[in-house]
C-alpha cells in the first residue's frame, strides 16, 4: 500500500511537469518577421500538416502583408496607425483595446502570428472571429472575415469627415483612408444625397458566409505558384516573363457561370451611359471618370496631365459646399476600395451616379 502511494505521488509529479511544459509560451507576441516565417519550421517540417504550412508561407511571401509597405507608413506616435500597420500594434489593440506607442523599438510586418495564435489556442484558429462594429456603428459579421475588417474599414465615420457645417475643408487626407473594403461590402459609409434611393446590402456579402475569405483565399483554378489566392489574398497576378495574367475569377462562376473575368456585367446595363454595354468594372470606371471631370470643374480635384492615365488628386485646403465634399468622398471611396465595383456593384453605382447627377445640376 505504501509503495502504491509513493508511485502515485511520483506519477502525479511527472504529470504536473508535463502539463507545465505544455503551457510554456512558445510564441513571443512581440515576434519579428523571421519568427513569423522560419519559427514554424524550426519545429515542424515542411511536409507538416500535408504541406499546408509551406503553402501558406509561400503565399504570404507574395502578399502585400509581407511586403512591409504597411510598416513603412507606421507612425509610432499614433496608436490609430499602429493598430493596423504593424504586428505589435494590432495584437495590443486586439488584446487590451489600447497601444503603448513607446513599447516597441522595432515593429514587424503583418504575418502568421498577427492573425493566428496556434500555441495559445492549441489550433490554427484565428485570434478572433467576433463581429466588428464599423466606425458608424454598423455591425460587420462575416465569420473569419471579421478579423480582416478590423483593419479593412474606413478610418473614421463619414459624419466625422464632413461635420455638420454647410461647407467642408478638403485636405489630401480627406476621405475613408486606404481600406474601406468592409464598409463597401456592407453597403455603408458612402455619402448619400437627399431624395436619392440607395441599395445597401451587397449580394456578394450575402452570398459569402466568410466574406473576404471566400474569394480572396479561394483557389478553384490553376494558378501560378503561390502568387494568387490563399494567404497571398491576391485576386490577380501578372507574370512578366510569360506575359500572362492569372486571376481567381473562377470564384465568380459558382454564382455566375457565364463570367469569364471580374469585369462581368450581370444585368447588361450601360451604367456610364456611353452607348456601349461593357463589363461592370469598365462601366463604373467610366462613371468615375465623368465624376472626376465635374469635380475638377468645381475646383475640388486637380489633374496631373504628365501621367498616363492622368492622375487626379484632391486640392488641399479647399473649402467646398457640403454636397461637393460628399461627391469627393464617394470618388475616394471608389479609388480606395480597389475592387472597381466588384465588392458591391449596385451600391457603388448609385453613389457615383448620384454624385454625377448632383454635380451636373449644380455646376
């Protein structure tokens, strides 16, 4: 009996040691890019998880996240920049709701452990999939895409940009910032003119349970290496050597069997009224071009004719009527969404069309 008791105690001690070892924090939250890339393979071989880690690594290396572009624009004194422009700020904001801007001497790009915490969670699940409130309070709830939209949303609410006065001061920073994709998919945050009816919910948002993920991580057709889909999040890739463009337009065909590209006009409507029925991206680009002409005439945009195509930009420190500022906001929304209408074609069409109609009527 005494021997059995001693053996039981030894077994208990051994079990506690094992448990303590399993709880050891393997991932350092303040990790750098090298840890994000090579850290996994220090313990896991390249064939681990049927090669899924190796594939994710290859795709990530071809992503904007990996390029470090976001880190280049990080303002270390601004927590609202750090929360999305680098790994450390994102995790701090997610975990505590605040960021100590003096805490990190070096910050790293968005990588594996920004979104995943495998050794804390015990699996490859995301850090969170909780619904996210956009800047105007509208709830975005599309499963795994809820993590994406924590950064891919407008910087401020539309009302904060325009205020309540009859005139608005334009600056080079005016508008929804560089990532309003979540708002566009949700059909919100565009400037709406009085007396004009606007659709809201995007069919693409309604048809995709995981929102961004269903398309940007989809790989339904052959692609070139790790350059599109998956953790690259790229929808297109142009191989300069072979002069071949690869796309993930195959994700469209599950709902639109006739679609051969993203530039697909389901309703066959001449949205920009140029007499030719073109693809939806081409149609909305034409409508955007018309709006640019009217906004330039109003003194809200300037045109750089040395670039091809000509580049338009906001005139800095320019006071304009509130509705003109709203039209500028919709112009920026088109530019920064970067899907050329695919995320929410009907909503964007009505934002651009109402802006053009207003500018024509108040030239």
